[in-house]
C-alpha cells in the first residue's frame, strides 16, 4: 500500500483505540484547513488523516486492513478490482471470513438505510447557533423484539440452507471454466435465520412505522450544505442489524445586509458624497449590535474597511467583518445645490483627482488629447 495508515497517524500497529483517537485529534488540530487557508498540500494531508482514522477507528475495517497489509496482492491483480474476475471477489470474501470468524455476518446484520432531511436556517441562527427540532416518519426498530421480528426476540433458528450467512454459493459453467457466484438465500430472504414465532407487535417485520421528533443543538457557523448526523435515527435494518443514521443537511437563507464567506462577513455600506469627502463617523450593523465606523476624509468609493472579530464564531475564534463603502450620487439636484457644487468644484485643482490625472496622462500619450478640457 502506498500510504500506511499507522504511519500517517504516527501510531504503532498494536495501538489501542484510545491511542488512535488521541493521535487523530492532535493531527486534526495541526492540519485543519481553517488554520491553513488555500494550502492544497495541507488539505491533502488533512484528507489523508481522515481516511486513515476512518479505517483504523472501525474494528472490522481495521482487521481487514491489517490482513491486507500482511498479505499484499490478495485483493486483486495489477491494481484491478478483483470482483471483476469471475468469482474471485467471493472466494476472497470466504478466505477472509476464516480470519474474522463470521462468515457473512456483516451482510446478514447490515446497517439500515440513512435518512437525509434538509432543514432551513435563518442567516442569524446559522451564524450564532441554535436548537432545532425535526419531525419525520421512519421504520423504527421494534422495541418488543429488538428488531429481530421474532417473538420476545428469541423465537428464531439459524437458517439451515445458508448456515446463517444469508447467502448461498453456486457454480456456473463446466470443466475448467467455472465461476463461483453468490445469491441471497431464498429460504430466509438473506436474514440468516428463520422465525419460528413472529413478534405480535411488528408481525415479524422487525420494525414499526413511527413518527419521530429529534432535537439538534446546532453550533455557531453552520453553512449551506453543512450537516449533522444523529446515529441510529435512520431506517431500521431489515436484517436485525443497527439502524441507519439521520443526516440533517442545512440550507441557510440569505440576509438582507450581510453576505458571508467561511467565517467572515461582508457588508456594502452606502455613504453620501459629503461623508466621503469630509469624513465622519457612521453606524454599521453587526451580528450582535451596532458598531461605530470612522470614515476618513477623501474616502474613495469601493474602499474596504476591516472590523476585526465581528464575523462569525468558529472553533478557532471569530471571523472579521469587511465593510465596502459605496459613494452614492443624488438622483436630482436643485438650482442652489448645483451652484454650491460648482463653487466647490472651482476651489479644487483638477489634478487633485489622482485617477483622473492618470487617465489624462494615459489618454494624452495614446491620442494627444487633453481629457481635462472636458471637465
């Protein structure tokens, strides 16, 4: 394998789950993308760390991974998926089952399906955090039979056809060219067991259709397409295994004034011509209160001011608020205003306008035309 998961996390092959968890948390803090914005190498490392932890923190995945480390090449030929070569994938599954001792128990007791729900959040609820309740209908594991479908959870026997595996093997072809395949056991429907006496509450299904209400404490900083998972609140397993998960995906509604990027806020602030020229103090909104912003003299339209710590709270602190001023020109002027503006303009040297001066110099160099004459 190109990258050894134990080396990635910096732990020994016999590391305990607590040691793996501790190493993972330490590396997450070190390589989290929030600490290294726009660092592709760091993002790749962070992804690698998560992949290693996902495998090593799951006992079944870790056991299979350890076997593959000790028996390189058993999973396929030349980098190809072994499942595409006749029945090799099934043969390998049986070989591996000798080391796990469970045959196809993982198939028999497979997890139920996840349920995904979209929840709308107001801009402020997402930014500051809130508590939400969701109500939905699902197949809930039957409490009486503990999801087995059998009366008292015990009235069943192991299927004699598949020996509890839930699947049976059969051979196709003749002579040398034979293919071993598997299919769901028709006698037990893939459950690996036969119910001798059905549960009266769920009629042997192992689940009941139930309306469920779940509460979520949503931390500050949720954004569109971020999500939270509630383990065991998805669909019940049809094979008596663990129920699936509930995945709540957030959709954040827009705000009338703010826009956001990660944990920073952006505000477009209209100011008058007078404020832009003479400067002054203006009041601006933040998530929690009103903040006073100082506008210096001769502020250009499009100038951006940064108000530190007035963005969205994250695990690493607060983002910033970026305020971009836009100088607004009046729609109409009366005679007195026009005269006053002409008088004001007469007091200025046109060359005091830096951008106009540069434009005039460039235009003169290109076309020999004096732009100032038009002003």
